[in-house]
């Protein structure tokens, strides 16, 4: 099939972007497949044209049985946020001939290398989580769409105080209407762009840097009741127990100031964090902290377990506080937690510890408890003394692994 079927990348300037061999393959093919825009570049094509629209699986099934020579047209590099990967998995032996991607062309217009760039897409998807994904990166390349425009991206970055970036916008790359230019974020309010554009963000100066274990005083907290925060030492140990991966989906129940959720978001940058908090003022502090620490999480007001049904299934759950519905909450968390997931619960009282331990055990979890007792130094005249923080039980629950009995062979 591979000899009969080829996928060829094409640019905005149509046949002019093709190598002579590619143009020859298209001319000699019997079936030409592509979007309406790409097919329109070949008005005199003598074979059958098939427009890509509607159901891709049914089109793939049709092409699997095709015995004629087929060329599939795709924009730019089909394997870069294109249909190439999808097609290659379903049409065995299809040969792929890419054109330079829009991102490659944009960096070429900038005159800068791009092997060190962070590349992602907000084309047809939400910008949610972009702040933590790109924070600290020197070069960020973005595929855009008609909603996530250069202007919308600039507003988003300004919301999170990410003003150390300038924006390079490349429009209609490779066509007669190509335009490329640099902009400061505030300039983009009054500029309109073609829908066909890519954005490159380049860091002009150092932004703020936070390492794991952000000081408690850095977080906005409820006043005058300061102290309703998962303390740094406990927070770091709890995050360690959660065993977060770069793409983890995390729940933070009873998020309060958002300290755990924020640090989790900065670890699971390619994942997502969902937080719930019953107190309206605490939730406001949480949102203020999210902006400061560039953590674009989903935080809602509610009294868990109500409200959790809207969240996707998690890889890790942190429970910093509950409203008294411990058993119901843990049962729901147990049902929704992914098979190899972890639940970490902080308890300040032995009653909460006991109830959590009993409930987790009934639900079939292995339970590990760490009692954390921390004292911090405090100056007294020219000396130091120590102030003790409240002891906290860190309860870690993981599902028991199924025991596989091996055959002894003594039959």
C-alpha cells in the first residue's frame, strides 16, 4: 500500500511550495485527498478528488481498501499538530513528505534557532494551564486560532504578570500576504491579524523564580486568622507523597490559600489541577495567589464531595480539610481515583486520623502515616529559640496491589 499512497505537505502558496517530484506525484496520482482549500490549488486535476470533512475513521476505512495511487494533501508538516500521525497509524505503509512547518518558517523569519523552544498549541483548545507550562521558558512557540488570537494571548499573559515576554507574530507564512513583526504585549490591543498566524514569545528579562517549598509568608492569607495554610514543611512532604508526574491530574480538596494546588501545578505543568474550597474569602485568596505564582488552575467554591463530579478523574488527591463528611468524601475519592493513584490527607487531630485510617482500610487501601513535628528558629535578643508548629499527621493511601498466586507445579 505504501507505494500507492503518499501524504504530501503543502504551503499557503499552493503548488509553488512543492518540489518538482512532489508535483509530479500529484499529477500522476488517481485519487487526491485533502481539505477544500488545498484541493482548490489543483483545479485541473484529472483524477478523483475526495474532500476531508466529517468522519475521518470512515475515510480511513475507505482508503484502506483503495488500490489506485493516492496522494493526501496536508498543510505544512502533517506530523506537527496535523493529521499525519492519525493517518500513519491507520494506513500502513503511507509515505509522508513534509513541508516546513509554520513554526519552522516563523523562526526562520525571526532569524533564530528553535531547537531550544517550547512548542505547544492553543489551536482548537483552551489556554488553561498555559501560564505554568511556559513560565521560565526563553522561547515559546504557539499555534493559534480565531479565539486564541495574539491579542487574547497578550491579555492572558498580562493577567499573570508575564510581561517579560515580547511577541513575534507571523501571518500567512509563505503566501503573498505574509506579514511578520515584533510587538510589546500592550501594543496588541489595537492590532488585528489574519486568522492564519503563529506566535512566538521571547523572554526579554528574568521573571520571578520560585522553587519547591514557597515560604508561607509569600501567600495571601485570611486576616486576622493567619495560619490557615498548609505549612511549607508539611506541604513539601505531602507533595512528595503524592508522587506527581509532569502530566498528573490533581485534586486539592479544601484548598484554602491554594498553596498545595499551586505547587502541584508547578510540578505537573503538563497536567491540570482542580481545587475546591467552601469559604468564599479563602477562595479569593487562592485566586490571588494563583495569579502571583503563575498557576492557572481550576478553583471552584463548594463543599466537597459536592462539586467533585465536574472534575476529571485524578492521578492524585490532596485533602487539606473536610467539612465533616469524611466517609462519604473518601468513598467518592476512592471511586474516582485512577488505578495507580494516591490520596494524601493532612489531619491535625487523632480523631480525624483514626476515621481516615479506618475508612481507607475498609476501602481496600494500604495506609501509611507520618507524624510531622516541626520547630522553626526565632530570634531572642542575640540568640535563637524554637517555636513549634502544630503536629500534623500526613496520611498516604494507595490501593492494595492484587496478589498473583504462582503455580507450584506440584500436581
